[in-house]
């Protein structure tokens, strides 16, 4: 694929806007907002729903954690399909459909009465989550920005953390007060009401379709856009760099997602429900600041070295969470954990876009995300099972720290993201 297909070039707003303001940052704002809702009601929200199912239904934590595993497995598989759809259709249609599917399934989540119903609803929820998630959002941003890509991705992906600050605590508060069945229909409505109009009006599929080059450069009238550059999907997946990133992120993201999904219950057990509600806010707020700083830092520091350091810090934070019991030390550990979350997640698409370019980015990133799914889906399940076995969170979080340390070692083998040799 050397250029965008006709379906992307003939969208309704494919007109000459060169006389106006560069819309790239408006697109970033749109992706930020979609990811804010997606994260607040899905990624971070899963920890709230896990805790609510445990409290309201009395189901084993391992069983509920398996529902989270189903969610991430289905989301990863669907992500591969989403990457192919992005190459054929206006990405806004995909994001809008994702918002509708996710909102509808979230509305049904509180109505489940049996465990198999929970698994089914989580599976459908994951389809919407993937369609309105990182694969389409980061694809759009990488099209609009090349030299300013690190900053643009850091701003857009900050929506993931802001969702944990703005939306998740309110979701937990209302679920604590009114229960899952009464609250989730309203949460589903919010998902649809925000995602659909924002995706349609703010997200533009590609700069070339409306007369712009990436980073705000103007195209002269009649100027032909150059072919989209980058490594082909087939060549990229054969490189040591790709393999190290894909496998390393199995352990880095697996430990991270497992730690996040169990965090609300950990804090609630060691303190109280009100403090647990604030834990997600503290985690996400720290992630916001750290990600914005990280977006600037990788412009002057080697990207892979930065990623390895961040993953190492995450290992330390997980060890601390295994042992601390006082409120002050718990939040110190959460803040350290938060410093790593946003940056580690941001670096996966950024590393791949930097090394392999835009040409086959959706397929390259979605495949890497699919490989990392082994950890993302297995992390919550592993920590939930270890909790059921041991009766505390000490062993689960130590296991997460050990997995993250393995990821650090594998990522160290990747080599620099700016290397020109694909082998």
C-alpha cells in the first residue's frame, strides 16, 4: 500500500482547506476525547466493574478476572481486523461504530445475572473498545504528524489517563451508591453521546485528502503528494526490533494491566472504599503529567533507552505495591506506577512508527498489539488467580514485577528505533 485508497480520498470534507488553519491539532484533540471516554469507561473502568461484580455478586476474583481476559483477547483479535478496515474506509465510521457498540454493551453489563452472560457482554464490549481505541487513533495521528509525532501522540494518548481522572471516579461513585444495574445504562449513553459526534466532526482521516502535508506544511495547488514511505508489513515483522518490541511488551503491558485492574480492590482492602476511588484518579493524574513530559523527552533521548528505563521503574513500583500498607506509602507507590503507565503505552506505537514509518503502520501496530495481548489478557487473570490462591495481593504483585523485569531484558535487545538496518 503506497497511498491511501480512494475511499479515504473522497470523504465528504475532501476539499481544499489550505487557506485556513492547519487542522492537525484539532484532529489530535478529537482523538484525545475519544480515548478519554474509551479509557475512562473501558480500560480503567474495568477495575471498577471487577470490584463491583465481586461485591455485588460474590463471584470469585479469578472468575471475574477471566472476564477481563476475555475482553482483552477479543479486543486484540478485533484490532487486526480494524487495521484492515482503516486502510479501506473513512476511519471516522469505524470509531463511531465502535462508540455505539461499546456504549450498548456497557449499558447491558449491569444487567447480567450469570457468569456466562458477563463473558458474552465483555466480548461485545471489546469489539467497540477496539474500534474506538488506540489502533484507529494512533493511525490518524501518525498520518497527520511526522516530525512532531512524539508530541502529537503524547497529547492524544493523554486522553487515556484523563479518562481515569475525569470519568472513572464518577463511575465508581455512582456504582457504589446505586449499583451496576442502575448505573451502566447511563454510562453507556455517555459513551455514545461523546464518541460519535466527536469522531465525526473533529477527526479527519488524512491530511493529503484536504490539501495538507503532515506537520502543517502546505501543498501547492496541483502538487502531487509523494508516495507514503516506510517498511512493508512483511519486512517489518521479520526484524529483530519488531520481535523484541512485540515480545517485550507481552511482559511489560501484562504486568501493567494486571496491576491496574486489581488496584481498586487492593487499595479498598488495605484502606477504605473512598480512598480506593481516589487511587485511580491519582494513578491517572500522574500518568498525564508523565506522558506529556515523556513526549518531549524522547525528542532528545533515544526512544528505546527511554522505554527500557520506564519499564524498569514500573517493576520497582509493582514491588512496592506488593508490600506497602499505609495510605501514604500506597499512594507513593501508585504515583511511581503512574509515572510509567502512560509513557510505556505511548512508546509502543511511537517506536513502531519511528522505525517502520507510516506505510503499513496500522497492520504493524495491530499485529504487535495482538502479540502483546498474551500479556494484556493474561496479566489480570494471573494476578486474580494468585490472589485466590494466596489470599492477599503480595504474591500477585511480586509476580507482576518479575514479569515486567523479564520485559525489560527483552526490550534491551531491540536496538535503537532509528536504526536503518532492518535486521
